[in-house]
C-alpha cells in the first residue's frame, strides 16, 4: 500500500478522537503517503484532534462546524491558499439528537429532522461542491453511511432516513462530477464503537447482534474501514463511482440467522 497516495493531498472531516472511523481512514491514507488536512468541530474536539494530526504529520488543522456556512467557506479558502488544489476529501460527519435515536421514527420532530438532514446529508453536498472546485486534475470524494438507510434498524430512526438521502446524494453527485474526473462513493460500515455510534439507544445490543449474525461473526475495525477507504480514494478504484460499498462483515447479505443457529 505504501506510495499508493504519494503526492496526493486531501481533507479529512469528522475525526473526534482515536476511535473515530475518520481516524482509521486517515491512518491508512497517511501510511500510503498522502498529505492530510483535518477539520474539527469546536475547541473541545480540537484538543483531541491536534495530537492525532501531528502523529500523521498534518500541518493544516481547521475548525469547521457544518451548520455554519462561513466556517465551511473558511476551510476551502484556507485549502486553496495553502495547497492551491485538492485530490480527495473524506466526509465522516453525522448528527441527530440522541433523544430521537430511540422509540418510534414516527415521533421525530420537525426541528431535529431538519438539523439531522443539514448536518448529515446537506453538508456532504456542500463540501463536495467546494472540494470539486479545487479538483482541476480530477479527484475522489468519500462519505460514510450505514445499512439503516435501506432496512429498519431499531432506534436508528431519522438517521436511517438521512443515510438514505446521503446515499442518493452520492449517486447524484457522481453524475454531476463524473465528466470532471471526480469520483464520489460511500462506505456503508457495520457498527463501530464511536461517539456517534454510542448515541443510538441500545447500540451495544446492535453490536452484539451483528457479531452473532454477520457471516464473519464479528464487527469491523476502523482500520478495516480505512483500508477500504484507501481503495475507494486511490486510483485502485479508478472505474468506480456512485457506489455504496459495504464494510460490515457481510451483515447486509443476511435476511435471518442460519437455520442451525435458530435450532440451538
Ligand atoms: P464520531 O463521533 O467519531 O464522528 C462523528 C463526527 O461528526 C465527529 O467528528 C463530529 O465532530 C462530527 N460532527 C457532528 N456534527 C458536526 C457539525 N455540525 N459540524 C462538523 N462536524 C460535525 O463517530 P463515527 O462513528 O466515526 O462517525 C463518522 C461517520 O460514520 C458518521 O457519518 C456516522 O454516521 C458514520 N457511521 C458510523 C457507524 C458506527 O457504527 N459508528 C457505522 C456506519 C456509519
């Protein structure tokens, strides 16, 4: 893998700490020779992200709250000033009020529906457009989704609806930017113990169910997601765009546990 991303520069959005999926991706990209910039949401996260950014030799560390358009603009202005262009972008950002990540989807409020959509869906479209404007030589964009987009997962609720819209955005953006040599893909990761992941009520039970019922009989690590991201962000996947790629120990192929296990 070494050298696969040599000479490539990219922005990683969504590292909160060393458990973040974005951090698994950043490590794989850095090991493959990429130069990275990071964003962080507010100073409390900044204090955690700074040492991680230093660990992979990143010099650009920028505040960004995707609810604040000016802060998004400032990130891309800084990238333009420092690098002049961009080769790839990782969007690993999602949020919903955890009081609504339990109970019935039907009870989602208007306010949280809108906020979830802006942070978890629209932000990808917005950063994709701004990143694409810096990709005169072509490039790659990647976001993170979850299987609750197409099948009902208990308590995932409005996040599932948001992920469905995010996956659709991936396809529309891939069509918009394809002629410019810019590819757009998503990884649908199995459950990972992260800050965002633990916001879903009874996440531990979903985690254990996945371990029991996925073909590989385990969950995935952020390093495994990182290596698949490396494929999608590098020239190894030069013919792939608009794709949602599962990295979930095979969970998504199952409709029910194996019959012999039901008899146990
Ligand atoms: P995480 O908590 O480590 O990362 C979520 C990130 O979103 C944080 O860095 C947070 O700062 C950022 N964020 C939230 N609101 C923001 C805002 N307004 N502006 C800027 N940044 C904001 O959790 P994670 O699990 O690594 O999540 C990364 C992505 O992966 C999310 O899109 C999540 O839905 C997705 N995902 C997670 C899992 C899982 O089980 N953990 C599975 C599949 C997909």
